[in-house]
C-alpha cells in the first residue's frame, strides 16, 4: 500500500510501505477514507531529524475511515464501522483513561510520531491507505450512524484533532456568558477556537492573526472581531472592547514566549488563559509569574484528550451547531501528499489545512 514517510528534513514522500496486519488481539485495521496534514506535521517536516525521526518513518495522526478487519478480542467494533481516530492511542482502562485524560494513558502513544509510538510493531501513520490501530476499543470512536458516510469526511476529519483541541482550549479558558474572549493565532486551531467559543455565549470573540484570508474564515466561523496584528495595535482595540479592563479569557492557539507575555499583560484580574500550541517544544513560554500573581489569573491547557470530548461533540456536529469543515481548504489525492506539505509549509495564500484522499 501507499503511505507518506519522512525522508529527512524538508522531505516527505509517498512510498510503498508494508500492508498492516493484526498483531495483537485488540487491534483493528482501518481503511483510511480521509487523512489530514497537521501543523505539527510541519514541525516534523522541518525539524524531524532533531526530534529523532528515522528516515522512512511513517507520518500522520489525523484520519477517519472504515474498519476492514478486527482482532480476536475486539467485540465493540465491527467490520464496516465508520470510525474517527483520535491522534492519541489509549487503552480505555487505566487510571488516566478512566479520568478522561487519555493522552496520559499508561499504555498509550501517538500515530505518526516515532518517539510516542506505544512500542508494538512498526510505527503506523494515518497518511496512508490502511492503518493498524492498537488498543482499538480504547482508541477509536464510532461515528454516529446519521453522519457515518465518506461524504461527510470534511466535517469528520477535524474531529480527530483540531476541533477537539480547540474545544479543549475553550473549555480550559472557562468561558462564562457575557465574557470578552480573545483567541491568539489564525491557524486551524485558532479559527476553530473562535468557532467553539460561540458554544459558551461570550459577548465578543476577538481573533488575532496576520493572514487576511484566514481572518475572513474566522469571521465566517464565529469571530465577532478580527485584528491583523501586523496592521494595527491589538492592545488599543482590546482596551476599547473591554472598557479598559482587559480580556476575561484568552485562548493561545500559539504558545510562544511572545503570546504568553501578551496574554498575561492583556488578561484582566481574575481572568484565565489557556494554551494548546505545540510551540512549547521549540522553547517554553516564560510566564511572568509576578504579574500572574498580582492579577490572580488561571493558566490552564495542554495536549487535548480528544477521546474524552467526542461523545459530547457528536450531537453538535450532527445538528450542525458546529461545522469545522471550512478549515480544510485543500483536498488532494494521497499521491500528491508532497504537494500538500508544500502548500501548508509555505502558508500559501488561501490555505489553512490540507486533507488527503487515499482513494482520490
Ligand atoms: Zn494534528
Ligand atoms: Zn489507558
């Protein structure tokens, strides 16, 4: 079968990789109908060698598809089920899985990340035709019947990572009705955080970014205000919007030293800041603890336990109350995967996120 592999910094290629087979009785095999390229995959593309990726390592942690084979111990999933694969593999049964923190599963790991693979067999990547899913009953979520069709893949694929990550950020920010909310970052997670914040009835949702095309999608998805950070001063606009008091809640879809310093400066006393950006691996944000102390602020966030949130998100997706599909600006055949990486890595005008179709 075909799959995308890392072949050194700057090089992702589509190659023939071994067909997966059931290795443990809890495994299933999924035929991938749609896979996503993630911002974190760009970190692998650009810096994979520093992160310990071997050449030839399979990539991709966002995929939806259909189960085509189940292991002997799998009883709650069947051949033919349409499934969503949260990026983190989890057993469903350990202390942390039972607490709903599946990303800390004692036996878990991540698709398409060599350092986080749970240690049985070759690393499996979602950007391929088929994937072996370990601990499948703990890991996968069955898509509700009414939307379990490949035709809905553009709504379903963001549920593997970017929408639940945005939702996690919004939940950690603890929005109350009437709050002024600021979202920093106009990538897929930032845009969807603006979309998810609507669910909690804030007074305003201010999206900060510097791509006009992306800010336009943010307004479509629910941002009440957008600020081009290269054109104007966000501080002045936020002052006007909040009567000079500062934002009630700030969501950092980009977690860098600069965004954290901005957030601690702009949050009002008693407010909360959440952070979900992968930039922490490139240099941890320095939190101005003295200002944070004097303002009594809460800082919360981290890697999103997607599996925990899916049951409460499916009804919202089914009813149309959420629709994350506008962040998928491109859909290319898997064979054109290298081009998909180039589109995202160059921040090509009009691009946010690229979907890949193995059958396309
Ligand atoms: Zn992702
Ligand atoms: Zn577990």
